[in-house]
């Protein structure tokens, strides 16, 4: 490890991972290679350390086609020991800059691309990234002896994790992930929007993402049970939710919202043992809330509003503080534009006057600007191919529109679709025209003489707020964001989008997709502003979530 090093030149495909025509000192220790990269000239002791090793070091002879489950399991195996080692270096008697510390990205309960570890097919090696703070003397000079010892111990900790790698558990992760991918393919090809496997544990421990102990496992109603024949010859059984309108109903504390929450999190693949491994949902699904106070800028609200008071333009409506009904309508309109194929709605978190208006209220209140969601739900399904799953407990209004009705009782499910059809229900008659759903959305950047907008501050303030200078986006109710690392990625992507060159003529959703598509190497090296205030760990995000976050950015204007 001392002065022995090789010089690595990056070119060709490898240049996508590192700065072009760059030389880096790469050290060798045990079976690993490692190198260091600076993060900021103001804090030269803060480094990113890359540790490289081969699949053969893990006992893996052949990598799977999709390397994500191996990367995930590797990070899940190595990061606890690395972070525990860092804790052992804590010395309350010294300044923080006078002691070494390490930080390895941690893994949650889902399979997702992370920049803390990745596999390079070009080099046929894994790269583990670690944030490392080198010890200083009097906050000025590098403490070489202390730093040398710490890096050596860090490398030995990593090597111990590599040599004790559990191939059996890793294989279990690979098998689970490959089955999940097959189920997603099956759903797409057979007109399903979601699948909940029998035996799934849907409830979570309070305040955690872990499965609840002794919870009632899920069992599909016989009429909705679907058999999926997997490539390995096994069969997985569970409830298949077809495209269309599905209503989940039942009494209080019956498990309605728990089922909907599990379906929402089915946009992600879950690790073995999570309880929701085989709860699989269309990856474009979006949960819709009434969101009092969110900004709405230049949005065509005509699908759900006939007019607004004070002669506000319904075709280009703006407000800095939307009501519950306006915000929920805006959320749906934006979701349809962004390409969702499944809306998830819970009546407890919705605006009642937007969701329903029964026959009697239509007679009593003749002059009503709101077109309720009941009047558009079938149009969305049949014309826009946007399905809806609703949790309804206090009104029968949606039963007449439902293709499937599921009754929840004490966390058990019953298919009551046939029974509902025997009831004297009728859809409320309406004579509204088909909506002109937003097909294109462009934003207007700040007027400036500069070639591009340069943000002084780009930050994820917490897990609910993104800040770009004086602009901010509250994303509390974009519940598909489940980690701070996703928000870090979001903040960096938003900086690229909002600060890009002349995006005024660009279709917004196409622009988002292009940025994500052209940024496929973000795991290896993420280009960011020197003033980026977020932590440097990132997790993958969906284009639809990026668009919805931008739509909530205060201060921005759309055309």
C-alpha cells in the first residue's frame, strides 16, 4: 500500500465514468485497488475513496444480466461494518477535523440503483464509493500517520466483508429480483396494473418500513386470484388488479389504506424478507392527494373546472395557494400529462367537493364550477387508459363506476363486485364534453443576460423540501419519494433542468426524460454545481416524480 501504485488512463467507454483524458493514481492492497478524488478545494481533507474488486473475489463466477440485486446485496453487506468502524474513531476530546471518519451509503428495503456501489461491465469490477474525512493536525496539516492507519483498517474491513460474502443470500436476492421483473412483464402483457401475492405481509411496524410482527398475511379473494407461472417452473398466486376502476371499501381500521399504501410502494422492487416482495404495481402509478397551499402555474384546469370567480382564465390558471379541490384537480391533470397509467386515491386525503357531488346536491347547487372526479373517471379509463384504484368508506357514489369492488374486513379481502351490481345504483347523468387533457407543458426560465442560470444554492433542505436559490418546492405529498438520497438526486436533476439553456421551447416531460436518459452514468460520477448543498449519496428517481416536483416549484412559470 505504501508507494506502490499504477496509473490508470480512462478512455473509450470508461471515459463516461470519469473525466476525459484524466490520470489517476490507483493503489493496490490485498486483492483490491483504490483511489481518491477530492470534493472541494476549500476542504481538501474531504475525499471520495473508490475501492475496486472483481466478482471472483466474491466467489461469483458469472454475473446476472441485471447486476442491480448483486450491487444492492453487496452494499447491504459492507456498509454496516464500514459505518461501525467510523463510529469507533469518534473522539469527543478532539475537533471533528482532527479525526478520521468514513461514510458508506446504506441500503433500504428496496432494490434501487445507488451511486454508493456499481458494477462496471467494461472493467468487470465492482466499485465501492466511500466518503472519507482525513485527519488533520490543528485543523491545518494532514495527520499522515493517523490517516494511513485508518485507511489501512478501512481496507481490511472491506476485504473481510468481501471474503465472507454470502453467495447463497446473494443468489436469493437475484432470484427474487428476477421474479419481480418477470411479474412486471406479465402484468404489462395481461392488462393488469397491480398484483398482491398471497402470503404478503402488508402492515408495517409503527414508524418503520419493516413488516409488522404477527400481522395477518394477505390472501386474494378467489374471484380475483391470478396464477403466474414463473420461468423456474414455480407458480406464484395472488390478487391481480385489472385495468379500469377498482374500489376498495370497508369499515374503519379494516386495512383499506394499508392495502393502498402497499400497492403504491409496489412501484419499487422489495428485498427478500420485506413482506412486500411480490406486491408489484405499474411503475408509472402515482398517489393523488388534496394538497392545500401548493402553487399552480399556468395550468389548463378545464377538465375539472367550468370557470373560476373573478374571471380567472380556466385554460391558464395560476395561484400561489391552491385550495384542496384545485390542488387535487391540478395533481391529476399533471399526472396524466406526465404519463401515469394508474391513479391511487384515498378519500380520507381528498377534497370531498372534488371527489363527489350526489344527485341531491346537483339539484340544490345548480351553479357549481367544479366538475367532480366521478364525471371524469370513466373517461380517464376508457379514453386516456389511466386506471384508478380508490379507497372509499363513506359514500356509495363510486360503486356504480367500479369495474371491481373489494371489501376489506379485519385485513381480509372479499370480491363483492357481483353483489354491488345487484344494488340499485346508477351513474349520475352529466352532459359534459370530453376533456382537453394537457398534452404539452413548457416552462419559462428567468430572464437573464447570462448564457445559463447559475444557482448559488442547490439543496435538499430535508426530506420534504428542495431549494434552488429563492425557489423552493414542498414535496411532502409526493409520497413516492422515500429517501433523502432520492431528494439529493432530484435537487441535482432540477438544477440541470431549471438552469439549462433555453428550455422555453422544450416540451417539459420530454426534457425530463432526456436528462434522465442522457445521465445514465450518474452512479459513477455525478456532475454538479460547486455550491450543491446536498449530501453526495444518490438513489434513482422516476421521470414522473421529477416533473411533479418541478410543477410545485414556487417562482417558476409555465407556458
